[in-house]
């Protein structure tokens, strides 16, 4: 029997982190599956950090990233360049991940070539097409053209059943981010290079990059951080700044050189995991960090008004605070001063997976009829 040829396409840091354990698992099953990896390189430096850590050498690298790129050119570059790869590889199935422009346009590209698509991390929804923008529509669109759905939780399965015309081939697998996290925490105990933290202070870890926070919201977040460090002498803030110029510009303008605020470059994943483990509180608008931090037992304040990841909010370990300065300050200060509140939010919970998602997905891939 000939092998099932799986073409995995991804382009950004979070897709790479979440696809890496799956690529490794496909490679382990080389008796029945053939793995071909294509990176669009929608991200460059922060994608390469992940490829290096997980020792993935892509078969195709489309190298599309441009400085301060826009959605139109990004979409057309992914669509046109993946067409050539799909035509050359002739895969039995294409895998995409999540909700980026790479995922959406690569799924469309495979659909146009009439190749079945598997969507890893399918079924997440806020039901608001502008929050997050453009990710909510990227997910809806990707789910519409897919054949196989690898949904992380019961809620994501229910969303798919309610929204798809033919709700078939929906598999609850858990999220591969937990596979990546557990593997990394176990195998790479890396310290953060060039960062000295004061052991007498509590560390607040901050990340932010969402398009809907560009402009005034990100400035509000920075102002909240400034006021927090001024009012609370026992904290320091570490902020690995996303390379997007729309983030870097206001963040460096408002926070660079301030006492007890460390602006650092994006961290290699293993170092970022160490930092999450050290942190007292995490503030983020990232999707992946919302999924990882609860399993490390860290309270998470989400710098957004909505989330497609409501599970940890239901458990009480994640709180939505938006980009609202007063709300950010009062929620952090409550956690700093109220032990019972901190204990409640720092319970370790794992609604997003058990580390076996990639294995479950591979079992489905092995059953695909050629
Ligand atoms: C993208 C995704 C978003 C995802 C995020 C993860 C889309 C539309 N957005 O947003 O869903 O949550 O990645 O981080 O798919 N840059 C670099 N080096 C890098 C990466 C980015 O310099 O390694 C800069 C470039 O100037 C680039 C810009 O950041 O043009 C924006 O990158 P882009 O992928 O368009 O948007 P993100 O905000 O990173
Ligand atoms: N991350 C990292 N280094 C950093 C910041 C984040 O490796 O400096 C990891 C983080 O642990 C998570 C992923 O990158 O797995 C999240 O990526 P990002 O926030 O860029 O995207 P999102 O998850 O919001 O799509």
C-alpha cells in the first residue's frame, strides 16, 4: 500500500510551535505517511527560531515576509506561491493551522486544487467578525473549505457542528500547543539570555501584538504598565516585543529605559517557556499564551474584550481585561494584594490538551483512503 502524502503548510511563529510536534509525529510514522513541509515564512526571524529549536528543515520555503506587510499582498503571495508547491507535490492531504493569513490562503489554494484540507485547531470562534481581525474570518473561511477538522475542545467541536453544512470528520484531539509545551519544558531548560531578574521582585510577563490593539489601545496598555511599576515597588515587567513595527514603535516610545521595565527581543520558545514558569502574573493578547499559561499555573490577564478560548475563563484562571488602563491596574493590584484571589487564578488547569493531540491527528491521517 502506498503512503499517504501529507503536505503541512505554515508561516508564523504560533503556527510553527503548534505544527512542530505534529510534523515530528508524522515523520515518526514514515512507514505509512510521507511528510512534506512548506513554510510560507509570513514571519521570518521568529519562525526560524522555532524551526531551529524543533530541528525542522522545510522542503519548501516561500520566503514571502516583507517589512510592514499588508493583508492583500500577503494573501495573494500565499495563494499564488502555494499553488506551485501543491501542483508539484501532489499531496493526498494538506494540513493548515489556526487562523492566520497563511492558513486561510493555503487552505483556499488546496481547495482550488481539489486537495482535501485538514484544519488543526479548528472550530474556535468569537462570533464577531472584527474581533480578532482578521483571524475570526480566517477561521470561519478555513473551516468552510476543509475536509478534516482537528478541534481542541468540546466547545470547538460544538461550534463546528453548529456551523458546517456537512458536520463530518470532526475529531476532538486537544491542542497541539500542549504537546509542544510539555516537550519543551521537559527537554529544554533554557535561561533567558541577557536578562537579569531581581529575585526580590515579582515578575509580570507581558506580550501584545493584535491588530485591533494597534494605535490607542496599545498606548493604553503601556500607560497601565508605567503606572503599575510606579505604584508597586515590588514588581518588574518583562516584555518581549513582537517585531511588528506597529507594536515596536509605540512600545519603545513609551516604555524604553524606564525603571523595572525590561523591553527585550522576541524570545526563542524554550526561553519564553522558562520565563512563563518564572512569572508571577502574565498579561497578554496572544492566543497561544492563553492556552499555555493555565497549564503552568499562572494567572493570565487577557488584553482583549473577547476570546475564542473561553475554557480557561470558565475555570477562572484567565480574566478578560481589554486594553482598559484602569481595569488592567485594578486587576493586577488585586492579584498582588489578595492571596486568596491569586491562589484561585493560579490553579493549574489543562482544558486545552494532554500532550497527545499530535498522536490522535496522525491516527486519523493514517486512515485516509487514497
Ligand atoms: C500574524 C498573524 C496573527 C498572529 C501573529 C502571531 C495574520 C493576518 N496575522 O500577525 O494572526 O497572531 O502573526 O505573531 O496572519 N515581522 C518581522 N519579523 C518576523 C515577523 C514579523 O520583522 O519574524 C514584522 C514585519 O515587518 C511584518 C510585520 O511584523 O511585515 C507583521 O507581520 P504579519 O505576519 O503580517 O502580522 P503579525 O502582527 O505578526
Ligand atoms: N512566544 C515565544 N517567544 C516570545 C513570545 C511568545 O516563543 O517572545 C510563543 C508563545 O509561548 C506562544 C506563541 O509564541 O506559543 C504565541 O505567539 P504569538 O503571541 O505571536 O501569536 P498568537 O498565539 O497570538 O497567534
